[in-house]
């Protein structure tokens, strides 16, 4: 007889997610991923001015805010076949990459690291030995003995005070925890340091976007940032130099702490490079546009079927027909109805809710099931890195090679590219992508300053809406993967609006062919040591960095996760 575990909600994510798994002889045999909240933003947009959509769609999520603004304005601009000033692209790109760096740091340290790090074990560590280990791995200035001693004392203060504060309610002492006390102490130190470092990325977004979350500077046609070299009332060189100082600090932390810590976790948990593979159709889109028309990009996109990098098919532009024609969404297992059978293209997409309670063989999720030419796809950093490698993208190759080499050195065995198709591999891909983003952050900052130095201060082109119907898609390679907003505009008003978000791709229920979604597939055959403490489920789900239906924050407390077990 098998056991069915229901984890509802999954915490340390954004949104409301339920996971059900059947366990037989200590391994997962079947899984269900269920988005548990519906918000109807697509319906709220109907009949509105398309220029307002970016501000409304940002409210889909309190974390993925910037990305929805970007995808939304791009959808309307592409519908209008607009070109925007290159300065506007540079400013948007700085916001995009700063937001992505922030997202990656927070995801690893504050949302998922505690799946691998035993905080209470760090109390048994020798701080001096922890410092020696940390200093052997990188030149980060806060790897010192003094710092490790300070963190060790701080942890003891938590415990002696009768609580672990932010570290309460974890699965401490779980049999799947493998790190030594010294490695755990190093990780806890970096967790606390990351709380300060991530603020630097958010400050960059705030200065350019006026606030964060929910930036206020984008507009259909560009951005609302007036530029000048001599006026204190606008975005000046002085403010941009402040941003540059934060970029340099982020660069130091990402390359000397984050990337190294991910490699260390990968080496110490090498068995997890064989767990969590799941769907190996990988989809990403090009991003960081370098021209006003969105035809040249710093980062490539493409589709890889069945993990075969040699057969990658490129996606070259915002309006690439191969991309546009390939996307459909089905609702066979979703709490929606269509007025006809089968999947629908987003331009013809419908949002008609039909809640039926959780029925594992019928409808069980508020997420639709997207496919690309009929195939379920995994999106996110792993898809991005594999597409970069397949495309011969030199920066991706550089950081991916360095990461695998470091993991191999620490593990004392050769770790190859196949290890990336795993739970640990998704973490490694996110760290690699973060290195790429911090480099792009530097490059886009330089490009903006250089163009301003030429006397070009333009940031906005006024949109003109034609009579009749036009449609456009706005794509963005968001931190969690492919994000697309599809808009149909009729006589200047929104006729249809559909959002296909990264967690729609990854967390979707079974498709029309009853094939599992990426979350569901990645959990199959995962070993479970303790059904009452399903840490292994959380490890794989967290490796995707879920943002369910791009919803709202949940609390960061494990004891908010309700676990039920029954014989089935």
C-alpha cells in the first residue's frame, strides 16, 4: 500500500501551492501540483486603455513586479510596431538585471538554502575552522575568523534566548542533512550577509523605477526618466555613479560568495545531481535588447527538445514567428472552461473559472497547462543556461565551465553537464545566470553613460493607436523563466489579455495528453526518508523558485506547512 502526502501550502515561495505525492517503498511514484489561488487580473484588464496595463499587471505579484511591467509594455509596443529610444532600453535593462540579481540572492539564501543547511548543527562548529574553509574557497572579505566567531555567538544568543528567531521551525536534524558543522556555520554567515547585500540591488531598482516593488517609471514608448548631465532634478551622472558603486558590491558577492556556496552545496550533496530531472524540453526567450526595435539581444533564446543541445532551435526576436505560433494552453485539468475542446493559442485565450474542488483525475489546479508545439516545457535558469551553451554564448560557457570545475574539485570527482539536469543543477544554473546578469548590469550601465556622453537624452516616443484590431506579445526572460503577455487591442481598448507566466509552465497540472507538468515529473522517484517531514519534496520544488500564478507572498515559517498523510 502507498501513502499519499498532501503539503498545503508549500512555504518559502510566492503564491499558494499545494503538492500531493504518492509514496511507495520510500519513493515518490506519482505527484500533483495545484495552484490554489485565482485572481482574474486578465479579466480586470478587458476594456481598459492598453497604456494602463503595465501598472495593473504588476499587482499580479509583490515579488515579480518589475517583470510584469516590462512584459506588458513590450506587448503593447509590439502590437503598435513601435521603436523606443535606446536609452529607454538601457534603463529598462539595468532594472531587469538588478531585479534578477536581487531575486537570485534572495531565492538561494533566504528561500531555499535552509533545505540544505542545518542551522542547529552550526552551533557545534569551530568558527576558526569554518573561516579557514571559507577563505580557502574565495577572497570574500567577510570570511574571516572574527566574522565566523561573531555569527557563532549570535546563533548561541538565539538559542540561549529560547528561540531561533528567523531560523525557527526548520527540519533541523533531518537524516537528509549532510553538511558538516563548519560548512553549516559558513552558510549561516552568508545567509545573514545576503540580507544586507540584496538591498543594494533593490536600491538600484528604486532609484531608476521610483520605488520597489511596483516600479513607476515605465511607459508604453519608453521610460519616464528624464536624463541630464547638469540638472539635480532628474537622473544625473551623480546618481548613476551611486548605482555603479552598488553594482561593484553585488559583483563581489555574487562571484565570491553566491557562486561558491552553490558549488559547495552541489559537491556535498552530489547524490542530488541524480534527483529532480523531470521534463527535459527546455524553453527560453532572448532578452536584454540592445536596440530600439528589439532585434538584437545580449542573451539568446531557443528551444531544446528532450535535452538534446545539438538540436536547439533558436528564437531570435520579440516577434519571432516560431515562438509566436508554438504556444498554447489547455485546461483539461484546470479549474477553467473553454467554449471548445482542446488547447487555445493565447491570442484566442479564455479565462472562464470553473472550480470543482481537488479531483486528482480530473480538474485540480488554477494553473493552465501551456505547451510549445504540443510539448510540456521546463523554463527558468536551467533552460537559459542550456540554451546559452547550445548557442555558443561565450559568457554562459565561461561561468558554466568554472562552476562545474569548482564542483568537481570540491567533490573530488568529475562532474559533467549531465549533472545540470537535476534539483542541484537548477540551483547551479541560477547562480551562473546571476553572474551573467551582474556582468550585463555593468555593461548596460556603461552603455547608458556612453550614450548620454554623446548628447542623446531621449527616453520616450509617444504611442499612436490605430483604428481597428492589432495584437502583440511581450516576452521577457524573467528570473523564473519565460514570461509572456499577449494583448489584443481593438480601437484603442483591450479586447483580450492573457499572461503565460514561468510558474504556469513549471507548476502546471497534467496536459491534454495527461502528461505530468515539470514540478510533477521532477518529483517522481525522489527518495523520502520521513513522510511526516518531506524535506526532499521541498528541495526540488524550491529549486524552481516557485511564484504560483505570480501570486502574493506567503510567510517564511515552515510550521505554516500543513502535512497530511493517508493510505491510498
